[in-house]
């Protein structure tokens, strides 16, 4: 464990995950399933803030080697249980994904689904770590909420500064090849945590092969 971990954040997520129910469900995120065809067979994938493991487990079911990182021990325990039920293995790590020392070029892909729990300075560090961890030619797959989500109030952060715009994502990932960037509204159903009409934004960015 990384002892520089945000203890307040850890306690908050442990409390939220302290139920037998999977609060974001056990099925993978739709954007992830639609974009996973981009990953070569047997990819080494980092799933950050993977929570109760629904996305990491699904990726492992597709034959990928998945490192699932989250701040919450209770979330990771549920991820381990889900992986066992589905007959797959995850490399589970309890880390603060803002402060974690991301390994250099260690993964074919880094996946971040609804990871908007941090303000701009923390987000900048987290995005930098995600980019550092991606090998040359590798991918980042990112889905989040746009500012309009505050009107829907069907999940996600309540702080405007935590939400994504296309301009913001181009600012952080414009030095890479942006393979997919889309803003749209749709109904989602991901457990009790994400349910209803939602203002979404999706990004797939590829690290330059020589970077």
C-alpha cells in the first residue's frame, strides 16, 4: 500500500462500497465495450479507480492482463469476489490514483471510466501519470461527464470544475493522436450510482509510437 494515500478519500469510498450491492453494477461500461476492439489480443491494461471491478473484470474476460487500481480496500475486495465468480484474475492494487507513482510505459492501454473525483490540479497529475504509464503506440480510453450533467443530476461530481469538455481534453491529450472524441447525451444504467439521462464525453487517445 502507498502510505501517501488520501485517507479521507479512502474512508469515503470504503463507506460507499460497504454494501453487498455493487453500486455501479457488475456489467461493463458501454463506451469501454464499444472501444475495446482497439486493444490487441492479450493487452496489458491498467484500469484506474476501478472501484468494484466491473470494468477490470470484463477486460480480463476478454483475455487481457489487467491491473486494477483503486483507493478503497472494500471496493477491491468486491472486485476480487467478482473476478473469482467470473473465473478471471486481476492484479489488484490499493493506491491513490492522483498521487501514485505510475510506472513508465508499462501498459498497452490505460482505462479511466468516470474518474472525476478530483479538482483540476489533481486531475492534471492523474492525467500525466496515465500518459506516462502508456507505452508508445498505446491507448488511453476515458469516459466522463460534461457540465450539462449538473442539470441531469443522475450521477457524477457536483463540482463544475471536475467535469470535462472537449476543449479540456484536447488541452491535456492534444499532443497525442486523438482517435475518438465525442460529446452526447444518453440514458445509462450502471447500478444505483449512474442511472438516467446523462451528459457524456468519450475520448480515445493514442501515444505517438516514438514518444
